[in-house]
């Protein structure tokens, strides 16, 4: 899930991403999804195996979405040694795309290796002004084409409904201190699908296959440094994950899907 790992070209780069309507934003389903991750392919001889779990939870707070994510990966090295890699994230994203609060923590073998936190706001010109509090106090201004994670997911669904095949954006998810991450998405056809897990949340829904390539923040690289694909359902649920970390590729299977209570908004 690009939202978990935090990832759009046709006709959108010059003018920025056309924002989804409030009705589309409200179509996202509050839920908790748990995935099991297994090794799909090894691309480097230094590794012998990898597996893990991922949890994604989204709640509706009336004017904003609260999202928490957790990823745990166990890596087996070629010499028999092992390493545990962890990623945690908590965000609050305004439905009107004006404000984004974030905190992310990366760890290895129980030790924190990086941490980012802060708040991003969109000014009158549409630019995104990010104020970091960790790893150090700093600020950066990002161009108006910058989108937040759920804004990106909604833009993908909007593009799929319009039968577009490609979508490019600069994504800001708070995971790096250098700003936004250029992404390029390839979309399949939005259509009724057979769910990988029997759930009333997926019954009668349509889904679109999505592949997202992410490029190093601010590098202008021609080749992506990571890639991610999944099947995105029209209510925001994701399944059939495939996460390319460079040296290895993990596939993700949706193990459980739980509906979370809707907010009581007045």
C-alpha cells in the first residue's frame, strides 16, 4: 500500500492534480486492514528470505481522516543472521486538503533509526508549507502540485473513473525530511472484481489495479528507487499488494478487514 509506504502523467503535470470532490472524499470507508507479507522475489544474493506483517487503520473524524500504519519485516541474511525492520506512522489529513499532521518512526532491531514529525499546511497560492519538529526544527515550501496520501488515493480513483491510464504527482507523506516524493502511477481498468477476502466491505464494489513508481525526493532521477502495486477498491480498501524494496519484493495478502464506526458529525 503506497499509503503505508507511503505513491500519478497524462494532462496533470502542468496544471497540477484536479482535486476530488467532497462526495468522493466521503466515499472512503473507515476500516482496519491486516496483511501478511511473504517473499515474492529476491534480487540480491546477500539476502536469504524476508517476511512480515502490515496493519492499516483509517478513521473518519468528520473534517479529517486519522490514519495509523505499522509495518514489521523480518529479514534473513545469506550468512544466517537476521534483522527486524519496523515502520510506524500516524497522520491526520484534512478532507479539504489544507492541513496534514504527521509522525513516522523507522527502526531496526528495536532501535530507532529515523524519525520525522511536523505539520504541513496549504497556503492561499496552493503551496504546501511544511514545518518539521523532528529530526530537527526546519521548514520547506513545496509546489502546489503536492498532494497528501489520501488525496493521492482519491485522485487515483477519480482518474480510474475517467478511464485515464497514467497519473503523476508529488506526494508528501511525512516519511522523509527532504520534502515531497515524485510518483508515477499506471492504472488498469476500473471494474467489478472478485475479492481476495470475503467481506461485506468488498461485496459489490469495483476495484482498479494500480502500480506506482516512486523516485527519490528531490533527486530528478530517471529510474525509480522503489515500486509498489496493489488493487485499489472504490471505498479505499487495498489488497493484492506487491512491494519492491530494491533487493527483494514482498507480496501482501489481506488477512482481515474490519469496518470501523462512522463518525457522528453535525
